[in-house]
């Protein structure tokens, strides 16, 4: 007797959902402003139509599935983000990024942790973990507000700040995740614990991740562009070799106890400096972009599938924390961190507000759940899922338009003053 196989039904509906999420917005706009939110909605619909799929990807029961899928997406997206940046430029032009990382991110972590402690009754370790998990901005979902593809220019200060922040804060949030896990395991905070954390998890692991990214990115560039000189791999357009190189870079950095996420971004930056005008960079970026968007689509649909399971565990406190991060904490912390930069009022507001949350947060909460038995793990997942849903909707509908307006205004001012547009491509050093 003929029967519908739930597995095949799930595959068909999953593919249809992803196609619809990217296709339907084209009837209303030339961009995909709601694609991410539609992917989550499609996952929710899939869970309603095929309830049997929910237990298979329950994040509290199978965190390893989410950890490894999100890890792969973040690695590829960070490498691609590094490739995007045509010019490293001067330290002055990187001040907004430095401010967002050194001032804005710790302020956001502290504010979310305080909210978790006050409103959700979390322990110190749980509240700190929540703050660290929600700290990273997303290099994939924030693609519309980042700099252009390789060789396209577009190094506007607003776009550069958001791009570089997304490229680095996935790795720089890791020390705070480790601190939360150390406190949870020890049950207390002591001077020895903090000193060991500062030396190992902050100083050593960040430095080792950056060093591994530079060295292995340089070696990868030599393999692609220089050896053999008369028949380099880059001439074949073999993007899969570069992706394999990134995996080597990430794995090596982790084996050396460095942060692989930092190494992946630095490797992309380093590779981009070699043969900077080579067309292979454009081809490679297109390849990595396809891979990262595919992985991200599946993860967002997965978030939608888990919503019916996580909603019963959520309460008003989780919603307050998520919405508070998007509308209050990130804008205020971001604005304060940009105070001493050269970004003007509207530029500063745009950079401060558009800190999109996404795949990095999924990785960190899954990593923590696979490392320790977390107290109220379902509540933590609920907060993360609600925050990602709200961020994809709010930022997805507004980010591209807002950034285009603020950058277009400066281009018009520059043109009126007889200066070249900032959107013109420029050579990398």
C-alpha cells in the first residue's frame, strides 16, 4: 500500500520553504528584506505539518547537531567576511570597530547578564553565559549592511565598522563564554580563576588565533597564487581548495588552543592581501557565500522548527531580555563605544542599532550545552531563539535601507564637493 514517508515529506517541504523564503519577497522589493524571517516562519510551519521532525533536532537533547552545523556556517562566513575588505586602511578608520569590540561588546554582555539575573532569576554563571551567547553580531544575516564584494570597493566607514565587527566578535565573545562555564564548574569566582582565565582564554587564545590565521592564510595564499608560479591553483577557480585551507586553519588554531573563529577571519584578511586584484578573490567569495547562505538557511529553518518546543519554556522575562538587547542595550552600548570616533550623528546611530543576532549565538549556546549540564537550558535556548526571530524581522526589514541612505547621503556630499565617491573600488595594499 502506498504511504507518504515522513522523511521524504520533510525534505520536499524543507526545500520548498527555502525557495519560497527567497522568492516571495521579490514580488514586493528588489532585495530579500524578509528572507531570514520567512525561513524561520517556514520552519515553524514545517513543525506544524510534520510534528515528528521536532524531536530529531531538539537543541536541548541534541546540542551537538546545532553546534557543528553552526560552527561550519560561522567558519565559512568569517573567512568570506575577511575576503570582502578591499583595504585595511589606517588605524583611525578602524576605531569604530575597536570601540564596538572593546567597549560596546563588554557593555552589552554586562547589561544582558544583569537583566538575566534581575528578571529571569538566573545564576551568575547562567546570566553571564546568556550575555556572552547573545554578544556576537552575525556576518551572514548582516550581509546587506557590510562592505561590497571583493574588488567592488564600498569601504564606507559605516559598512566597514559593521563588517569588521561581525568578523571579529564571533571569536572575541568566546572568552566570556569560557568564563561563564568556568564559574559554573567551580561554583564560585576567585582571584586564581580570573587570573587563569585572563592569561589563557583572553591573552593567549586570542593571540594564537590571530597568529594562526596570519601564518596559515599566508601559506594558503602561496599555494593558491605562487606555487607553482606558471600554473597556480587560482587560475582554475578551485574555490573548494581555499575552503579546505580554511578548515585546516580553523582546526590547527583550535589544536593550538587558539580561537579558530579569529583565525578564520584573519586568514580571509591575509589571503585578500595577496594578489589583491586577482579575479579569483571574487570567484572565491561567490563560492563561500553560496555555502554560508545554504548552511544559514537550514539553521534558520531549524530555529523555526524548534519554536513550538521552546515557546512553552519561555516567559515574559525572556522576551524582555531579547527585545531589550535589540532596542535598548545594543543601541546605547554601540553609541557610547563610537563616541570618540569620526562617525557623525546619523552614521553613529545606524552602526549602533544594526547589530544583527544570528548563527553565532546558536553556536555558543549549543557549545555550552554540550560542555556542561546547564541549569534551565530550555529557557536559555528560548531567549536565544526569540532574540534571533526579533532581530531577523526588525533588522531584516530596515538595515539595508537605512545603511544605503546614510552612505548615499555622504556620497552625494562628496560628489557635491568635487571628491570621488566612496563607493569607487580601490586597490588593496
